[in-house]
């Protein structure tokens, strides 16, 4: 991948540059298009030049890949990294050694790339004429795949001996005097089938698949990009709040949701860690369990201060970041309209970034929530708790388990935002109750996917349960019970809590924004007409 990605990027981009340049000087029909006879030649020349350009830029990486494969197959000590392979290659002859064998590589790559582009472009033109399409943009995907596969098959078969020579000269530099000499020696010593065409059958399987996929994906992405820049957005955008207004609305929404669900959240953390009961729990048992825990520990808001200290900035950051990332995700996916994919990407990015910023407070909340019954915190402030943890275990300990939390919260929030936006638009939800309902469904969808990560995250946050890696955490947890009993422990409990939290938070945030937008419009109306 380290070589293929830049190689493909340079190849396709440089092909378009060369094609646009040669179109200006090539013979044209009366309608301005290239003549069919010269079009094939132009595509072949442009493909060859594009292959040569990308090969020249990425040849050192290709050489290292060949050296790695040769060392592994010969039983020699394998290079520990690409850096070690580069040092070994440049030890004798310097940087020049990174380009040993470039000429035979160009001899093999240029006809292959030229043949591939020429065949693929010509086949697309025949498909357009045969089916009477307006342009090659209308060609179905499956026909593009077939054309790409045939192009790769033809190009691979025609130029395979040059690929054999290229690999031999890369691995054994100095043995052959040139390309013609290498072809002659290989044919004389090993023959045609076991020499120049050795391994062609495997390439007939790999080559057409890779070529068809590469050509098709490139065409689809180019078409999507052109349509994005040519089409104008016809969607009337909703009134947008400013960043300070989004911070305030998000903070209010998150604080309100947490205030109503904090007692249940403490029970969820306790039961995820298995510190109260090991029996199965059903939804109808939740009221009795809540009353039982309330009698045992009446102060169910014992971690309320630190919870609000974390939740309010987290909600403010997440909702404001979501507005910023939503536009960026639409640009990234080349669409003028928000979709479930763009909303998922924006929601996941916003939640992950917000989680990283406030994670030390999340860690503190989990530990304060598990203080023994009747125990009071023996510290001056929450700042001193974080300071003591950082002093004892290092600053990085404040973000212990953060990557698990970012992964789980990112997927949860992305699923929640995508589902909520879709359902809200699908059912035209404009009231608090309707938004609350679709918000609960959104939370339910996300919780099913991310609940196991939440269990692992809580266990990593508690000092008594320390795991070196996520895999070891999963192994220690699943060693006691079945995977379902461990990772989906007290699932109905979390279903209820997460659904309530999402429903209240989404509904309150949208209603707050409606109030802000309406107030701004009223102020503007009064200002205009009063003057």
C-alpha cells in the first residue's frame, strides 16, 4: 500500500495532464472530437508517459518491496523495516543504488500502462456506440469492470516478459547487460513457458481484478467530482446558529439530559463492572433495582458535580463541532446534500474530538461514582485528584483508555446523529415530543453497536482493573463468562438510559436552536420596522 497508493495517484493524474495536452495537437473531427484512429495512439502514448512518470517517482519503494520478497524467499534475515532496507541498499553506491534497474522497469511498465489505458478507453468508446449512450459517463459500473478486466488481461499477456526482466534486474543487478540481453539469456536458459512467461497464470487472476477495480473506481470518483463542482446546490439551508450559540445550546442540552439520567448512569456504571449483582436483569426489574440501590445509597447524585463538569463542555463541543464537520464531510464525500454517510462522519468526528478534550473529567467521574457508601471525597477539589493521578502515574494516565472511548463514542454518536437527522427529516419532526421520540430510537440504534466498547472502557478507567492492551482486556473479561454475558451485561439497563439521554439531548438542542433563531429574527424584525 505504501507504493501502490502514490503510484496510482500519480498515474491517473498525470494521464489526464498528458491527454489534455495531446488533444490540442491531435487531428480532430468536425465536431471537435479526436479522430478514432489517432485516439487509440494518443491514449497509448499518454498511458505510457503516465506509467513512466509514476514509476520514476515511486521506484525506490518498488525496489525495496522486491528486496524484501527476495530476502524472505532466500532464507536470509528479513529486514526489520523499510529504513533498514534503504540503509542496506545505499551502503555501497549511495542514492544511485535506489534507481538500479529503473530503465528495464520503464521498458516493462510503459507498454503495459499504455496498452491498459488504450484498451480501456477504446472499449468504453465501443460500449457508448453499441448501446447508443450520450457519453462514457453513462456506462454502467458492471460494464466498466468488464472493460477494465479485459484491458488488464490483454496488457498483462502482451508485456509480461518485460515484467520478468524487470524483477530479475532489480534483484540481481549487474548480471544482465541490458533488456535485450536479459530476454535472450532467460529464454535460452529457462525457455519460453518456464522463463519469460513463468507465473503468468497467477497474474491472469490478479491482474484483471486489480486493473478493472482501479479503472472503475477512478472513473466513478472522477464523475462524482465533476458532478459535484458542476451542479449547484438547490437545497435551502436551514437557519444556522453561530458558534457561541451552538456552544450554549449544546451545553444546555447535554446538561439537561444528564440531570435527569444521572442516577441511572451511576447504576449503569456499577452494573457494567459487576459490583452489585451477577444475576440477569430484565426491564421490569429496573424500578425495584433502582429503589433498592436508592435505599442503600440515597445520594444518587454523588458524582453530579464532576458529571456536569464533564458533560456540559462535552455537549457544547460536540454539537458545535458537528456543525463544522458536517460541511467538511459533505465536501469530503462530494455531495451538496447531507446524507446519512456525511452525518455519520460529522457526528463521529465531533464526538471523538470532544471526548479527547474532556476525557480526564470522564475518568474522574467514573471513579467518583464508585466511592463507597457514605464515603466523602478526601481531596480539596477535583483538580487535585487529577493532579495526584498525573503525578503518580504520569500525565498520559489521564487519557488511559481514551482510544477505546473515542472509538465507542465516535461510532455511537455517528450512528445517533445519522439516524436522528434521517428520521427527523423523514417524519418532519418539529415538536419536542416528536424529536424526543426519534432521538430515543437513534440512541437505541447506536447502543447496540457500541455497548461492548463501553464495558471495556469502564473497566480500564478503574484503578483496580488495569490492562496493558485492549486484547488483554477482552481476554480477561471473557475468561469468566460467555462473550454475551460479559460484553452485553445489563444491556436492557443501558438501552433505557442511552435512549433517554439521546432523546432529551437532541430534542432540547433543536428546541434551543429554534428559540435562538426565532429570537434573532424577531430582533431583526423589530430593528428594521421600528426604525
